[in-house]
C-alpha cells in the first residue's frame, strides 16, 4: 500500500503484490497504479512488505514508474523494511525523500527485486 505522511485519504487505484521466499532470500514484485492521489501529504511510504529484512546490510529495491516528477537522472528506491520510505539517489551517495508532490493521478510504480530476510 502507498501512503503519504502515513495516510492515504481519498487515494484510489490498483495495488497488486507478490512475493516468494526461499530460505532467507525474499523476492518481491509490486505494481501500484493510482487513479487518484487523494489529499494526504508528506513523505511517500510503502507499507505491507510481508517479510522483515535482515539487519546490518542496507537493502534496497529499485522503483520504475510511468509518470513521476522526482529529479531527472535520479534513481528512485526504497530501503527495505515492513514500512519503507521512498527515496531518490542524489549525486554521489546522498538521498532525498520522495513526497506526495512527485505523484499524479495516473502514476504507476513498479517495484521488483530480492533481499535477505531476518
């Protein structure tokens, strides 16, 4: 589920996700297709990731999108947790938060990858 500032007031769309776990390797695939972003504001988060990640190693999943307004050339991503904030990679190794203003009523996010479970 996508949320802004912890809420999703008036947000509508299709939220589909699948995962598999073999040993400690979790593979996740999600598609979030918005039809209305709603009125919530704040940092974008993904909730409901089914398996908590291990600690000690930063684990990320890269995000693809059809329509976004975060900085050109940046790489949008999440640091995996059961509630994960969305970030984009700035130049070098710094990261910026992604907020509700980066989304439109027709934005779709494609999240896919693998990580190591706790």
